[in-house]
């Protein structure tokens, strides 16, 4: 059974194949992330990665639990809007956003756009034109870190197609350019190392590198990092012989690294954004 319902009864009613989700389990996992991260860093926001799975009922449940939403395409953005999800808690991710999708994001009041590359940044700038409306954005960095997961789902190494490389100096140049763009307000920095990640150390190292980068850019360009996201990729247990860290361990490692890095660099404490997907719904 799942959620008190017999598998056999469900199959008899709906047939197979059938995907079944237990609302109680979903809510408990949402609350676990909110509690573990928020208890260590009060200014935290958990945003659910919609690419793991999304339908209108789940979008409404997530909204009720106070989560934000990470969308990567116009369809996910439209589903969230149709479900009545608060659009100011939507973050528009992805490395292949179209001009029309970015235009919709501005029109529908999407909270933040996570800029993944220079082409996208220039598209966003052109859509702003002479408008006084500034798009709040985070810049996705590529920190050059291997999270030791499957090669096809590793996104933080330097030759990945995701994010702007830090090691080559391109990330610094992109941030400087974005700060000079009138229609874009860069409010934070983002990294995502891949998934599923069973180790804690890659997160710790990513946080350290981004804090050093933020300190450098504050000194050179006056950049103020109001938001920071180490992404998601938190693992779930697929097999009996490979357990994954509990949410509390991920939270402790990331928040400790953030507080240490901010203190060492002399930065203002940013809002922390986390992006679990499969770790909630899987």
C-alpha cells in the first residue's frame, strides 16, 4: 500500500502503468527541507525543481508549503501560472531559453531569471530595451568541480555546457557586463554541480569558491550578492546498499560553509536558495 491505499485497489480502478504519490510524504519532505535549512539559516528559500515532476496538484501543494519553483521551460512556467502558483516565487532556469520564453517571464512577473550564458544575457538585455522595468537575475557560474556522479548528469565541471566558467575569467567578465546593463539587476550567484550527489564535500568546495568570487567582484565592481544558490542534486536511495546523506547533513555542510565563507570574505549574509527536485518527489 501507499498512503493507506491498496496497490491492488488502485490498479483495479486506474489500470497500469500508474504513478502514485502520497501527499503526506510529499508534505513531510517539503517541511524537512524547510526545517533543516531554515533552522540553520533563517533567510532560506526552498524552490522545487519542476523538471523532476510537475502537475497542477503538486504545484498547489508546493505553494501551500511555502516553497518556490524552479522551472526550465515555457511549459513549466505556464503550468505554474495556470495552477495559481505565486509567480514571484518562480525562478526561470535552463541553458536554452528562447526569446519568447524570456518575454513571457517578464510579462508574467517571474521572480528571478537565472542567466546561464552570455547569449541569454544579451537576449534578456535586448528585451528590456528602454523599459524602466529591470529583470532581477542570478548569474550561473561554472565552478569547475566534479561531484563524482554520472558523467551525463555532471554539470559543474569546466567543459560542461552549463554556466559560465570561473577558471577562464569569463564569469567575472560576464558579471561586470551584466552590472552595466540597465535592464538587468544582478541580485545573486548560482551554481549547480549535477545530480544525484551522494557526497557533501563538492558542495562545501563550491560554496568556498563562490564566496571568494563574490568578494573579488565586490572589490573590483561593487557587486553586492543578495542571493546565493548552490543548486540542488541531493540524492535519494535507489538501492539497499547505497544510502544517501540525510537532509540534515546536506544542510549542515552547506550552511556551515556559507557562514564560514561569508565571514572570511567580509561579505553581507545572502539569502540562501536550495533546489531539491527528486529529493522531494522521488
